[in-house]
C-alpha cells in the first residue's frame, strides 16, 4: 500500500518556487527588472513593424499591377449567365404630368414603391426560373 504522505510531497522544486511566488510574491531586483524590460522592448517590435510595412507595400504593389493589367472589359455573356433582370431606372415614365405645387407626395411615393416592388418580384421570379 502506498504511503499517503507521498501524495503531498512536491517532487519538482521549480513547481514549488512558482507556487510560493504565486502565493506570496516578492519584489524583483532592479537588475532582473531591467533585464525583463530590455527583453520586452528588444528589436522584436522593430522587426514586426518592418515586416508589416513590407507586406503592405508588396500588397499595394500587387494591387497596382493588377489595376494596370486589368482591362476593365466586362465578360462576354454566355449561355449560362442566368436570366435578364430588370435594371434600376428613372421614375419619369411613371408620371405623365408635372407635379402639382403642393400635395400628392404620398401618392407619388406609393406609385414609385409599387413599381419597384413589381420589379423586385419579376427579378425574383426570373432568378427562380419562373416566367
């Protein structure tokens, strides 16, 4: 049968030191403090800054080359590009006469909203293949 006292012994002295420091921490010596500060602000930060600036410069160069090479021509329509959708347009075709100086704003907004809702419905049906 194992000795129950063995369960409470700490076999690792480093673990004991860490646990003691967590329970009742002591002040750092000035030399140790300086060493930690120097390690924290070492050239690692400068390297990170240089690498990030270099990566962003390469990305900007690649984007400018892409813009210079790209012709901007839209692709030719193919047989499987999907249905033709209603495009956004002016509201002038909805109104035959000039607007009255006062009143009628709600009716005009309602007419425009109904026309756009019909366009949206037609586009949805065209996407679903229902015509």
